C-alpha cells in the first residue's frame, strides 16, 4: 500500500528504565504469546521480571559464560545422566538382538562388535561430543538451535519459506542475537541470494523435527519392550503375547503419569542411570574375562572387512542395524540447554562411552561362546544371580529413556508453535521451578496411541528396531548438513576441513541410510508415516497462515482512510487492544469492527507478538513501541525467543503497557489521556478469520485451505483458550477472507 503507517523499523525500543517503571507498577511483567487459530497474536502480562527461575537467570548472564569449578562440572555431569543418556545408555538392550544373521560365528560377532565400536567412536564421541556441541545458540542445542543460529547470520528473505520470516534493524542489538562477522564467505553470499537454498534448509529443519516425533513414538516401545522381554526366559509358559501385554500396561501408566510432570520422579533418574552404567560395565568386564578375553581386538577395522567379505549382501542388509547403538546421541546436543558443554563431554567421555564399550564387548564375548543365544541378547549374557536386579534396573532405565524422548517431543512442539509453524495445542507447565518442564495432553495421547499400536502391531518383533534405526539416522544426516553450513558461514573454518567433515559423515550416515532402505517394508515405513503426518499439519498450517497474511497485507487500511475512520467515529472512554499478526499498517479487522460497532475507544493499541529465531529476548528488550496517527493510537510489538515461556493475565498487562507508553509520551496531556483510559476499562479485540479459496486456484490448493487448514482452525486451540482474560473484556470479530 502507498499510504501506510510509519514503518516499525523506526519503533522506539523500551528502555531499561521503562521496564523498571513497569516493575514498580506491577509485580507481573513477563510476557506471553497466544497464537491459536492463526487469526492474530496477543500479549498480556505474566510473572515478574524480578522473580526469575535459575534457568532464566542463567540465560540472562549467558553472554558472559559462567565459570564452574571441576566439582560443579562433575555434579552437572552426574545430573545429565538421567536427562541426556537414558536413550543411548539403554541401547545394549536391543542392538545385538536386532541382528538376524543365520548361524553367526566368531568372525561375524567380532565384525559386528568392530562396527559398533567404530560407529560409537566416530558418531557419538567425535561428531557430537567434540564438534556438534560447539554449535550452540547461546547455550541451547538441537535442530531448532542450528536453524536459529543460521537465521541470525543469514538474511533469509521470506519468499517460498514455510516458516514466517520478519526482520527489524533492532534485532542485531538483542543480547542473544549472534553478531555477524565482517567477513563474507562465498557460501553466505550464495545462501542470501538463493531463495531455493534457504527454503531447502528450512524444509530440512522441519523434516528433522518431525522425525524426532517419530523417534518419540518408537523409543518407549523398543526400550520398554526390550527391558521386559527377558522375563520370557524365566518360564516357558510366558509367551510373546504376555510380554507385549506387560509392555502395553507399562506404556499406558508411563503416558498417563505425564500429566503430573517429570519433577515428581526426575530426582531418581540420575541414580538409576548411574547404577545402570555401573552394572552393564561390570557385567561386560566379567563376560570378557570369562568367555573371550581378546574380544577387544575387534577395534581393528580388519574385522569389518572380514564381516562384509564373508556375508556380502546379507552383511550389507545388516549394516543399518548398527545405527541402534547410537540412538540418543542427538540428545546430547538437544538437551545442551539444561547443562553445559563441559559437563556433557565429561559424563560421556568418562562414564557413558567406556560403559557402553565394555557392555558391547562383554556381550560379543558371551555370544562367541554361545552364538545360538543372539536373539535373546541382553538377558542371556547376565549371570544368573543378577537377573532380577538387572530386570528391575533395566525396566527403570527404559522408563528414563522413554521419558527423555517424550519430554523432548513436548519441547519440539512448543518451539514449533513459537515459530508459527504448528497449530496451538495445550501446553501446561508442570513445575513452578523449572520452566522447561511442560506437558501437552494432545501430543501425549497421540504418542501413547502410536506406541501401543506399534508395540501390538509388530508383536514386539525386530521390525520395531528397523523402524527405530530409520528415524535415528535421518535426524543425524540432517544435522550433518546443517552443521557443515554452520562451519563455513559462522565458524568460517577452512573449506577443505568442512568438506572433509561433510564427506566423512555424509558417506557414513548415507551408507546406513541406504542399508535401512531395505527395511522399509519390514517396519521402516513407520517413522516416515509419523513424519508425514506431522509434516502435513505443519505445511498446511503455515500455508494457510501465509495466505491469511498475504490477504491482510493486500487489504490494509491506508493512512487517510484510517485517520478519517478514527476522527469520524465516536470516541468512548477506555482502552482498546487490537491483536494482529501485522507489524506494519492497519489490519482490515479495524474497518470491520467500526462498521459493526460505530465507535472506538479513546486509546487504541495495535499489539503484535513476534517470535525471533533467538533463544531468548531479555525483559528490557521485550517491547517495541511506535506512536501512530491520529492522537491516541499506538503500536506495540512484543518480542520472544523460541525458548521463552510466558504467563498471561489481563490487568497486569494493561498496567505494564500503559507504563511503557508513558515513557514515550510527549506531554502531560498525553499522559492524562492514558490515565483516563486506564480508569475506564479495557477491551481486547481478536479476529476470527475463515479463509475461503476461490475456484480460480487448483483443486489441491483449495483442498489445503478449505479443508485441511479450516479443520486445524476448528479442532486445535484458539488464541482465547490460552489467555487469562475475563470474558467481559474480550470481543471476537468474525471475518471471511475470499482468496
């Protein structure tokens, strides 16, 4: 539009003094975003700036990294055992048993062990512990953190992008926004000039996050099933059906317990995993000494060559099964925000990695003397007196592993909602002390049903392992692509070194991926089905939102029309908060509102909640304000990072926004109008938009908008459902956009 309200890149940023003024007026100033049905975003005040959790305080100081003593690092490493290493730590339960070699001999078992040792070393130790952990976004890790880091250094244009992209000049001044280097690598120039490359990276991130959801459905199934399967060896009357039933019962209780939060049981996680690692390492060492002491000669790659030379195609088809030994390696990066690099590196290098090496070596030594027991793997190699203690500890460890992936699934959905690429679901905080402990009933029950269907459908067979391997390796392959881009653009290391890293890991993980393609029909289709399910939701939602934003941009009220509308309308006392997605211009909802109401409040504020690709936005950086025309009209942008949490209440928010507006008031008359409006109450205006695509578009696009997107709007939570606002203060305006 030619006539548009002033651009928001000249918005005044709220000063620290203004924040202090807000704090004096209200003890609740932390802001929250509500974006439910794609029809607007809204902010109200929540918890105080002065009452921060440890995690929040840590994040506020993170630009100057905290210095920990060796003892504190060791303590953090101990605590990480129960959060980070449950998945990879329990992999000895099912890795060997997932191999289906006919009549394996010593060379076969040494070849498998050699593959396991080298995969553990190259992928989990070298790649993740020593390289990927350094690609954090101000202490946060995971696929979204990598994407956030790239977004801060690369000017994404927003064209053809499935994720909304907005950029203001003030973004670079945010404390948690990485500073761009003065050097401009060729890849940076290429990426900024290539819309296709930007879209490809974004789609990779979305696929990776959806794959993690598949991981979240498969981990509880395979972990719990592998842990309880050993009970069959106690009696011939216990069938596989009984094992599956017991597994389903445990899974149901596990998911039903999620509503109470992990804080109720998390204090036991680290001791359980410490006992687990001590037991598997001790039993592994015992089996090595008793059955085959020279088993660690498998460290020689020669045995890998012997394995493939002997088994040829059969050996190639078994290669993908090796991936099961590194399940959970991605968690070291994803859970980085809970701890720090040194603690995770110490815990893995000094305890987890040696324990896993001893456990796998002990199992291989046992099977060299007892090759017929390969299918029963874990429990067959346990000394008889330790069976029941190990059964109990293994079951508890499997629950810990399951809990980690379930919690990660909740966090991923929360981050997806924050970035505007997933419809709003219920998010409940289960702990007042730890902001990261959240629970989503809808996602929880979806995962529960998926886990039960997978467990019962495959009857506890090896197909679950094949499906699990597919989900794991795809996430790792996507991380390899993203970390290579980070190496070149952000770290600016030598292109030859970055290329060598990419070649080694792309080939290694590519070989695993190709091998697992043979398993698609044997269960490997499951993670693809789960990924497709979430990807359809994500892409349908983002496409619908983009069309809605496009319509609003093309139908803005221009400046003369808006000024005329305001001046000719009756101005009644009070405050009117218009909630909109738009950072520029006057949304068409105002025109629709005035046509039906015939009046406007004396003070109007257009509020937009904006989520940035940074971990967190500090409270003093939260607000951006602008004064519009005519008198009494303002714009407020409220900014959040993807890890920020918010709690909303109406009165406190109104107090904080008025205090902030007073900081930019030009005279006493303007302040008097604000005080008068505050005394006369407030109204929050939301738009309830229904999109309808015309017959001018092809049937596929019409199906997405008129069916899928509308279904998501109706069946997922609306923006009002998450707000603590009195019903008497809200007004929802229905509109239909013909696109």
